[in-house]
């Protein structure tokens, strides 16, 4: 085994000097913006200096190069010191640091991928480590490359359960290309953190989760250099460096004091503090350049991904859309090595197991840790390395809503698939029924919401999602339903299908998933009474095909009925109301679940909660009567 060689004195002094320069940059930037977190930056100065100018390998003029080591600033409020590090590396202009938090600047209050050196947005604490896990898993098992992943965390965010989900994941998958650094500066936002400087407890917790762990003085660059070197030698375990630091390190009358979180340095004392730090810089013009990465990672493949073969169903066969999802994913997997699947121990219900059987080396079991599953998927998708599909029961994605929200801020292209939606799942009862998921995903910016109604449209939804920018959500159902589309049917994002129409239609009915089939059954019943309705399958709830809906509504006298296996708030009905809201002569009747449901057989529940074919018939007849 190689022996550690201590850096020479010039390098050690250079790292100390850069640490103080990073403090100076952070103070000046936050003073210029009159907001920010300079004390949180100051505790991390030596950590950042040692990482960026001794440990990490990267091309400073090409931050998003696929071969570079990755860095995640999980304690996103310390963004100014990250910006300062890239200024010292030569990528950010030093003068631009003074534009921190200004509207025209990409140097925002917390990092976002508007910056080439930020792979994911951070700031909602406890999420950076999960994304770093996805990057590290990709590097080790998919890219099989030498780049390493570093994640700087705060001690306060270690109270988040998502951190420990990620710790368990990294240990289980032996992510020895990953290093977490906990900046234990003792102080949170409003008071001291629970463990303060109890470093032994931090060590024991990390070791209990299976991590190789070092407790270090976070302000000693010599100790940090050795710890980061040692981490590279460890195999089959991730490494955590638990660094004892002091908030506001180097700031007289501020260091390790309460009530300085998120406050710029007062103008009447900033000059003295800056002068003190500048006096500590012994070699002002020293230049430390990062080591270049190994050229062992291929550029991202951005070619479109198509189903390996078209859907192979016959009309009036029955297939649950959740099962069709698994079939489609396996077809995509045959077309591209970039397609990967993640699941939360529900693969035999979501049918992602179909993909796993064909491609076990591209399947990540995340177990019952949905927050971490979403973060890992986001990490896998960074730098366009992988096209990630993560699945579980749609109801359980609500647990990861903050991760999904941050995924949108991260400009992620991750695909999320939620099965077991609505009361139609039956006997399992309300805890398993997703009745809020459409509302949840409709609120996510740049999110495409697919709601396929048969196996053919499901396969095409999966194919489209793989090639659609932004977060995609595919809502799949549990019951077997009829195939209604031909295998060669074309689907597009934002284009609805009129699946039943005549020249004498008097009401437009819009359903999706199981309720589309209920609407078709209602149309058959009404036709026997000489009453025709137009039936629309929206395919995507967001974006919704306003043109088709408005055109159909005008043909049917402005009468629309929406029927959905979802709560009334935020679902299909409200989406339709949004597109017809400025049309004075259109009236929308909404059939939806309006109370917390109970267990029962699927058809019983559709009847009880007012969204079955008979309720659609009744609603249509009431419109005729009026």
C-alpha cells in the first residue's frame, strides 16, 4: 500500500492563504449584497481550500466536464465560499462575486445549475448527500470511471432523516468513490445543534452506518490533506470526514458566538476584520492548480431513445398500465445503456422488476426510503449521464415532495412513476391510495404529467418521458383495463385523444386512467337511450390539450364533465377549468373523490365515491334534464 507523503511547506502555506482568501471573498460578497451567511462560510474555509486546491481533480475551465470529480455543497447557504473557490480557480471573475444575490447574477443565494459547477440545487437541507450518492453510484457502477464525489454538509442538517437514508444507501452499495464532509461548527440557525462538538458521537453514528470515518480539526490543512488522501486508499466503504470547526472562524468577537447565522458583517467592523485576515496571508500571489482528472469517462450520449419494439397488444385485451410500464422500461433498456431504473422495494407491484430481470446491473433497489430514492435518481441524471426512472406507489412520492421540488430547481430530467393511484386500487385502503399526486406534480414547474389509460399509451408515455426535458411523472393504475389503442397509434406530449365521438354529441366527458374506461362504458349505456357523448383521453394532464377540449366543448354546447380517480382539489377537473376559465359559455361538472375513502372492492369504491360509469350516466342525464 502506498505511503502518505506530506505536502511541502509551500503547499501547506498556500492552502492556509487560500482559506483566508475564501473568507475574504465571502465577507465582501455578503457585505455587497447585505445578506447571506458569511459565518457559515468561514467555518468551511480550510475544508474548501484543501478540497479544491489539493484533493479534487478537475478542469477549472470546464466545470461540467464528464471526467471531473464532483462536488456537492449540501449546506447550500455557504454558497459564497463555493463561488469564491471557483474565483480562485479562475472560472468566476472576482469582481462578479460582488454581484451575489443580485437579480441579474447567476450567483444566487444558494447554488443552482444555472452555474456550470453546480450539478444540483441545494439549500433545502439534508438532500445533497442523496444526490451525491446517485453521482457516486453512477461513477462506480455505470460509468466505471475514476472520478470521485465529495459532499460538504452542515452539522445542523444531520438532524434530517434523509441524511441517514443516504448514509445507509452509500454503505450498502460500498460507494468507496464518495466522501462526505460534515462541517461541525456547533451552531445552527437559532441555537446550538443537538450534538454541538460531541465529535465522538458523530464518529460512532457514521461508523454504525458502515462508513470509514475520520474525526479531524477542520481548520488544520495538514490534517485535512492526510484525511482526504487516506479516504482514497479505502476500498468497499464510503468515507466520512467529521471536521470540528468554529462558525465565523477568524472573525474577532463573532467566532463561535450565537446569533450570527445568516447575517453580513456590520459595516463598522468589516474593514478591521478584513485587514486581520489579509495580514495572515503570507504568500499573496501563490497559485495552486488542481490536478487534472483521468480521461476515462465518455461524453454524454444525447441521442433520442426509442422503444426497442412497438407495443404488441390487441384491442380488447386487458393489461394494467403499471404492468405495461415495466414492459416499456425493459424495451427502452434494450435500446440504450443509459436507461436505469430505481425502485423503493415495490418492484413486484410497480413492475419495474421486468426491467431488473433483463438488466440487473442497471437496476438500483433503494428500499423503503423514497426521499433518498428521488435524490439518488436526480444524482444519476446529472451531466446527462443516465436516463433515470424511479418508481413506487404514487402515494409514497408525497414523502419525497421536497426532493421533487428541489429536482425542478436542479433542472433535473428525472422520471418518476407512481402506481396504485386512486380508490381503484381497492382493498388496501386510503393509506395506499394516491389521491393528491396530480395536484402535487401539476404544481412542479417544467413538469410533464402523463396519465396513460391503456398499455399502448403507457408504453408511449415511457418513451416520451425518456426524451422530455424536466421532471416527468407517469401515473399508472392497478386494475387491468382494456386496450383501446392500436399498436401504431401516435402520441405526443400535450395532445389529447378523442376516443368516442359522433355528429350528435351533446356532452364532452373527460376521463383518464380507469375513469376513461368508465366514461366509455357510460357512453355505451347512453347510446342505447339515443344520447351521445364525446369522450376525451387527455394523455397528459400537464400540459393539457386546451385546443381539443375547447373545440369539443363548443361542439357539445359548452357542456363538460370531468371524472377522475383523485381528490377534487388540484386534479384533472381543475386543470380543465384552468383552460376553459375565460370561456363564458362553458360549464364544467366535476366528478371526483370528495372524502377520505375506505377499503373495498375496486368497483364498489368507484360507485361509492361517485366516479363510476353509472355516476357519469346520471351526471349526463341531469344535464339533459336541465
